C-alpha cells in the first residue's frame, strides 16, 4: 500500500497506527536487532521519506509502540488494584497483578526487548523523555500499592515495581520457548524446570511484598 501524505489529524493517527502495527509484528517475529527502520517502512507500505514525517528512528518507533501498550496496561492494572481492600491477602494481590498482565500479551511480548532499545540504542533525549513519562505513569501504581499496603510507601513501592518488572520480563521470555525447548521440558528429568509464567511470577510477587513489608 502506498500512503498519500496525511492532511488531517485523523489521517496522521491512522498512519501512525499502521506504523505501530507493522513495527510490533516485526519486533515480535524477528527480535529488536534484526528489525530496521527501512524494514518497518516496507512492512507498513511507506517510503523511507514518508516515514520520516512521523518518526526519526527505529528506536523512536519502538518506544512509542511500547509506551502505548504500557499506558493501556497501567490503566487496567490500576482499576483492578482499586478493587482490593487495604491489607489484602498477598496471594490475591499477586493474582490480580498477574491477571492484568495476562490481559495484555502484546505488552508482555515487547517487555524483553525494552532494555535493548533503551540502553543500547536510544539517544539521551529519547531515554530521558521515556523515563520521565514512565515514572509518572508508574506513580499511579505506587499510590494503589501504598493504599493496599500502608507499610510499602515511596521508594519501597517503586522497588516493588522494579523487581516485578524484572521478574515479568525474565519469566515471559522463558515461557516463549522454541520447539526444541518444548521437547526438552517434556522429558521427565526436566518437567520440574518447565517455566510457568503465572505461577512463577505470582510466587515472586508474594516474596517481594513480604520482604518489603518486613524491611
């Protein structure tokens, strides 16, 4: 598809959504390093010059795609946490958190790629802007965490978010196995090592909360 130059705000958003979809499909299929700016343009049906009307680099596209999915998850997770009572059973909190993540598989798919984009390729300005926006969004979750568990405030609440994100990224990456790994985990000697994203992450969140409450 050859896109004509967008002349209205609605058309521009339509173009951006086409780029987001093309980029997401390529990032999920090929990983971060094997995707290029030109490749995203071709997948979306754009020329390189037309792409530059909207984004300056692959890194900027990735961060915009991730930020959109991130905001949707933040909003959903906040709404779910608002339904929990103060001093909620920790297992219920962990279950609620994991269920919110499972409802946003596209967000989970890009989580393992975020570090590569941020730390290796993004400019200082891109990284600074993304970090500021992410911190502001995550603040909403810290408020809900502190409401449910009054002894987890400020730095502790952000620490819970940091630990949980790291565990989420690792467990999700481990759960997306190729055919060889699937066969290995079917062997009796390795069945106990088979990753279980929901169970493993829930257990980790429970441990994090217990540790932060005790510190």
